[in-house]
C-alpha cells in the first residue's frame, strides 16, 4: 500500500519477571492502534493478533490464518495444505473430532476452514459471550492436532471423493482448467489446490506432519477477530490458548508478506479442452492480469464491472439480454503476490459456444480499442464501492478484511481511503489498462462435449 493508516504505537505491555526486572524487547508484546476500533498486537513469538471492536453487534467472528497455500508445495506434495486443513479438525490431546465440532455447535456457533493458493484459514462465528470458547477450540485445533494415522486414511478417502465431486461440477472445473492454461499444470499457481489422485494417494502421515510442523509456526500465523469484543481480552485468551504449544515459540519477528516477484509468470496462451458429456458448455476466455500490489487494481475493478460485473454490464447485455445465448456470463479478476488473471466466463448450449466466444472476443477487442464511456466509468465506480461497503456488513467479512490486509498487503486501508482511491480512478487510466490488458493473446478453457481439436479458430 502506498499509504498507511496505522497510528502511533502504544507502549509495549510490561512483562514482569519473577525477579521484577524488565525483560528484553523480544519478550514484550507490541500493540498498535491501526484505526478506530482496530488494534494489532504482536506476541513475543511473532504471532499477530488483530481485532475490530463492533459494540453494536452481539456476535463475534474469529479466524486463524496461516500464510501457506497450495503454491508453497512441491509437486510431490501437491494438495498437502488442503489435506492438512481437513486433518486439523480431527482431534487433539484435549479434544476428539466430535468435541471440536460439538463444543462450538452447542452454543449455536459454526466453524469451518478453506485453503487457497496463498493462505489457509480456520474460522468460527459465535455469540460474543462465547468468543473465549472459540479461541480455545480453534487455537487447540491449529496448534495441537495429533494427525492420527487412522484419521489420515479416513480423510484421504474424503479428499479423493471431493476431487471426484469437483470433476462432476464442470462450472467449477473450468476455472481450474483456465488457471492451468495460463500458468501451466506443473507450476505453483497452475496446480490444483486439492492436489490430484496421483499426489494425494501416496502422501504419508510423516510427510504431512513434516509439512505441518515446518509451516505452521507463530511468525506465519495471524489471528483476527471482529465483533463485540475487547482487544486486550482477546490477546489474553490467545496467549492462554497457545501457551506451551508450537505457536508459543518463535523468532519474535512476524514473517514478511509474500514477495511480489518470481513464480507467477504466465506461459504462452493455449487452448485446453476437457471433454465432459454435459448439457452445457462452460467457457473461460482470458489472459494474464495484474498482481495485487499494482496501483491499477482500482482501475481494474471499475473495468471489470463495466465489462461483466452485473446485469448492466456490456457482456451480460450483449450475450444474454439481446441474444439469449447464455444464462450466466460474467468477468472477473484474480490477483496474487506476483501475478494475476483476467477472465470472462460463459455457460451456454454447446451448439452456441462458437458464437458466444466470437461475441466475447469482439466486445473485449472493442473495449481495448475504444475504451469505456464516462457514464460507464461512473457506474463502474459505484458498483465497486457499493460491493465493497455492503460486503463489510457482518463480522465475518470484517474479520477477513483484517487478515487479508495483514497477510497480503502488510497494511490496513481505511474504508474511506479505499473509496477515495476508487473515486480517484480516471477514464484515461481505465482505458489505458483496457488497451494493455485486453489486447493480449487469450487463453481458452472449455469443459463440455467437445473433441480435443474443437475451436480451431480460437487457438
């Protein structure tokens, strides 16, 4: 981020030794006030805790975020992060798998987890009074999983079923095929988050445990909470929950955000087709985009909404409203530390796929050559701002905002500043980005009842 909203650091909390002598700086906590209601504490181990106090709510959302994802795996260990995500809910020295879920559900809460290319998240949402329970349960699961060999075998079967189920969802599969088309199947970003049957089947408990202990260390972890809470109390709860665990030991220095260079370079555009006997063709056409540190990401948000971000977008109007060729058509962007994607998805009858592709290409070429209008710029800005603010209306999204800002950007941008950044986007900036981005050669991913040599005009 180019600007910081962090206020001056508060005094480090004083830690008293049995002899009542001050400890060294490495043994002290450091707490900062980032914004109104938002505080950040770094524990002596390097583990970070960020909270946002929202006194008007009666709930609290908690997340344990680990800066490791599928792109951090070797080819042989592809899927290890996702495998581990499953296993950490299977039991600790304090709780069985049933107790982990039952304790949260008994108070009406919910808990779950997910894995991405660059991080893994374990989260819970509970009543504000039950936040201490959620902290204890999640920290116990993440820091103290036993990885019982029997559980490894059980979850292996579950994950293999999940992979098979994903193959039966062509609308989801096509996006993975597209990422493979852009980056290549043997690259960190191109590989599947879930891994494949070939990598999951032989993966051993020893390998997974080695990955767990090497990656799940305090400096790599951020704990965030939002809701009706008190920051100092959350810090105290976390310290008690991780005491004596691997998360209680560390260098005292948080891990830096992921570098923005290396590992994410796209390859020469290709066409990939996955034959499936489906009633609908699923198409993704797109190209390399921009990384998440690029200042043009606000302009891309506006451009994306104008092209395919809603019912008033160009692609939706042209392909669905005017011609009725597809039920679903939209564009999207994905940003990583060192790379990005921009793509258009459409689901249509197989016999209409060529026509839909021609229309998508024509619209992208038009915007690349002529840009968007001033009216579209204003509408696109409104859509970006509205979706962002409306997306922060619950404690879970606020909790996620804290973690992503810390893990991915290394700073927290105030909502008002973010809206100002969107407002500052000019027509020339959007059109310059459109000319650069949309004039690139495009990769194509298709899932449907097609032969490998289909779509020759789009290769």
